[in-house]
C-alpha cells in the first residue's frame, strides 16, 4: 500500500535552534517528493522538490535530503525563526502512471521566542 | 506559478443547507483538484475536476454529496450538499503546474456547519 508517514507529529523548539523533520514513504513507483509549508489559515506552499537522483537540496534555511534506497526524506531547518511556525507536509508523487499525490499527515512546528 | 483565488474564504452554514465554493486560476491548467483538510489533519483528495466531463471521485466521496463543475480550464466549483457538522473542514482547490508538475493551492475555504 502506498503511504507517507511523517514524524514527529508536533515539535516545539526555541527560536534560533535547528530541527529535523522526517518523512518515510512506501510509494512505488516513485516520481518525486516535495516538502510543503502550510501556515495557519493558508494553503500549502512548496519549499523544495526531490527527484530520484537528488540527495540534498537547499532553499535558504531549509535543506531537504532524500535516500531513495531506504525511502526516507528529511527536512532540516537551520536557525529557526518565529515565522517558521507552521505545518510541514511531505508529498510523494508516484504510484500507477506516476500520477498520484500521496500526502503525509504533517509535522506541526511551533517556534517559541 | 499559478495564482488561485477561492471564495468564500470562510462561511458558517446551517445543517441541511448546501454551499458552493468557487476556484479561479490565473492561467489555463489541465489538472485541477479539490481537497478536504479536517481540523489538525493533512489533505485528502476529494476529486479531480475534469474539463468537459464528469469529475473523478476518490473512494469515500460521491457526486451527490460533492457535485463539481469545470466549465473551462480556469474555473471550477465544488458544492458541499446537505451539510452536517461532520462537513466542517477546510476545502482547498489545487492545480498542477504544467511545467514543473508542482501542486499550487488556493488559500482554502473554511466551512463551519452548525
């Protein structure tokens, strides 16, 4: 069964600290993996995309990794800011015809001053 | 990128009534989707809105409850029919970027059913 699992479910960190969010998936065949940020009351916005051949990709203070062999991805946030407080959703594209999007349940990050 | 406008942004409705949510995209797109996000949860695909033909519904969602229209490549509507409190949720319109395959989302329509 094609699934995407994220951990932790929620996380509280102090401003300025780093954190890492995890995403494990069983989607096959695999096309790509995106991390989305969803601020409260807003729609999700893409942070980064990882394809099969990519191991690491950065977008400012966000760094995503992908291990296609173990089917794991992580999102590392460096020097967190209050504005990083949001839900982070891992979305894997793949399955039959590589045409379906599979959503993780998200990690709710709360950055405290 | 695609800019998506959804309305209403929020509404409070009475049990048994119906509400239609509109989604307008600033460019022509092939793939348009409707998602539901229940409180504290991630997104669940309701259906794919197909231009010129009936929408394709996911398991657990039916046309009688969630009729969808897609009259052209830039517009779609989702109706939540005969609402109950269990329909209280955020409903999101999404399109697939033609060049990148990225999903772009509207701001969502927060629906509360009393």
